[in-house]
């Protein structure tokens, strides 16, 4: 699993590339939490275009990061959910915990960001 | 003459062997290390691929296997070393996968299967493992003995295209 971040205005966009399971969950959490703690972003978008696999270990990763951002008064969205993980996102209830957008641009626009 | 020496139990064994030989079968054993979770699910998916399943079916099998193997590693062995065994058997329209460990066993299976129940709430576990297995497979059974291990058996039927 590779996590990369980019910053657009005051929004952090995190790109997930690879498979999110119990094995990769711990390092994924740490990578994200380091970025969140350092920069205290109030708006975070998880871009899932290249997330090729997720199981229930991934629920904790997303849910836990959402809690951190919300505790700081911020908000999170899932964007660009690809077909391989779409059904899991719905069955797991992650779709009800997060704002969902077709693309990161849609999320930025909805949040009133300049593209 | 040797044949007449077979007792009933032997005949049962012969019958069982021949019935499982009719169906394509595989067995896999590996160390209970989290790095093997990906290996396990990809291997079962590759075995199932000969039934020409849809991509959605393959994803569901991979996810269910991943959940069962993760449970064996985190809960069965709880950080201790051990081995996980997987068997898979194909019929023309189904796959049955068993995932077994020789770990500590589950005290209360009904509770473990309940959505959102986790025995490790402080570790950010969602408690959704069994629920995901149940949603993605058609049949699931769990046998567990305290101190000797757990075996999860799950079957998925493929819809004919």
C-alpha cells in the first residue's frame, strides 16, 4: 500500500494505491496520522481510484481517521471509488459515514474550493 | 484377500476419498503471518478462476478469505506463531473454502459472529469480519474448540451466466 498526499488550498487529498488489509492497515494508519498531526487539516479527501482491495481491517482505518479529523472540527470525503471496492464500501457502511463524490474535483467544488 | 480385511471404517474412508476426488481440490498451509494474507486470498482466487466466475464473485471470495485468515492470525494465534490451513473444493457451480487454525479457539461463536462485536476494541478493529464473510458467501459454518483451534467453512454458488 502506498499513500501519497497533495494539498489543494487547505484540503489534504490522500491517494491510496494498493491493497488495504490487516497487514497494510498499521503502516497506512501511521502514514496518514503523521500527516494529520503535522498539518491539522480540516478538510480531507480520500482518493480511492487506485485502491484495488479492501477488507474489514480497512473500515477501522477510514473510521479512525474520520474521528481524528472530526475531533478537530473538520470533515472527510471518499472520492473516485473504483468498481473493485464499490460493493464493499456500501456493505461495510462506509458510504454512510462519509460524504461520497465521484471525483476529488467534485468534492472540492462541493466544499467551495477554487479548482 | 486384502479387501475382505477392510472393516466398515476403511470402506467409509475409501468412499470419502473417492467422493472428494470427483471434485477438484486443493490444500494450502502457511505461517500465520499477516504478510501471507494477500498470498492466501490471491491463491484461492486463482484456484476459483477455472470456474470462470465474474470479477465480482472473485472479489467476494478474496475478501471472505482475507477476513477468515486475518481472524486466524489476530484472534486464533493472537501474535503467537502457528500455521493456517486452507482447503478449497470446486464443483461445477460452487467453491467451498475452509480456513483452519490451531489457535486458542472462540469462546462464544454467536457473539463473535455478531456485527460490530470485537474482542479487540482498542485496536481499531471494526468487528465486521464475520459479517463480511456472511454477506459475500452463501453458506458459512464455524467450529471452534477452546485451546485447539477454529475452522471456518464457507461455500459460494456461482450463478450461471
